[in-house]
């Protein structure tokens, strides 16, 4: 066994039957975490019925409306004004209520301001389609609701917004929330994910033979009237 280099802090060995100090429970020693990057998730009840309706709306839109391109490479991306369509009012209400809960968590001032939908759109990623890494500029809260999720259709990946952290990477025994610089969520039908618009994310390529369908949205705010 080689002698530790001068100045190196030795790993503290546990004595028989006793945990090493690093493993001891130390109440009050956990750090306070500042500048969080929250991702909220919720499973929408009755999503089978809601999703069947969303898929029928998608079919109609694809037949009659134009597609646009944003972060998507391939796939079909609707116009971004679907929050104005009465046929999608139910999912709009569900998303809006969930976002209000997230904003309350962030101490948003609902006395003087209100949250508003800025954009809402439908995505259909076919086999091989994906979304490049991107943010949603000028959006307080953004997210995705999953209407159709075949196996292997691509997870959504989130990236550590603190770019400076790459300047002090260090070896770790395991990836945890405290040290990771990327993480991913597997989509699931009925899952609603909400996150700050500044949190960079991408969607992996769809490796299935079927399409993956989701609704995305951007929330803003305005001063209340009066
Ligand atoms: Fe996005």
C-alpha cells in the first residue's frame, strides 16, 4: 500500500462496528440548497380519455394546419396558439392549474399579477425524430404533457444550468442530485412535467416504430386589471 501523498486528506476508516464519521447522521450538517432548478411532475387523472381526445385533435390539425419548426428535428410541430382553441380547453385548464401551483411554490405575487398562457402547441415525433437542446426564452414556466408514449420513444434530458460547475468537476462514487450535470425523465402517458423556461433540455431520438405525442407550453404573466 503506497503512503498518501503529503497534504492529502486521508479517507477516515471506520472502526469495527462503528460507521466512519462521514457516514454518521449529523443533524444540521446538510447544506442549504440555493438557486434551485425545479422540475415538477404530476400524473393527470382520467388521462386515457383526455389523450384520446388530444390525438383526435392532432389528426385534424395535421390534415388542415401548417407545421412549424423550432427545436424539433423531423416530426410535426403545430402552430403555437393552441391555448386559444376551445377543443383543447380541458388540457389547457389542467396545465394552467398545475402551473399556478408551481408559481405559488415560487412565491409568485398572485395579488398583483396573474399567470397567462403565452403559447401552447402539439408535437408529434415520429421514428428517428428528436429535439435539440434548447431553452424557452421569456417563459416563467414551461413543460410537456404526454399524450402518447410508445416504448423507447426518447426521454427528455435536462442539463445543469450552472455552466461554471464544469470548472470544478471531481471524481464521484455515484451520480446523485447533489453532483449530477444532466438527468432525464422517461415520458409516460398522462405525465405532466413543468420546469422554468430557462432550464435547458432536449429530447432523445425516437427509437420506436410509432409516434410520440406531447403538448408543450410557455407561461408568462401580466399585471391584474384595476
Ligand atoms: Fe422544450
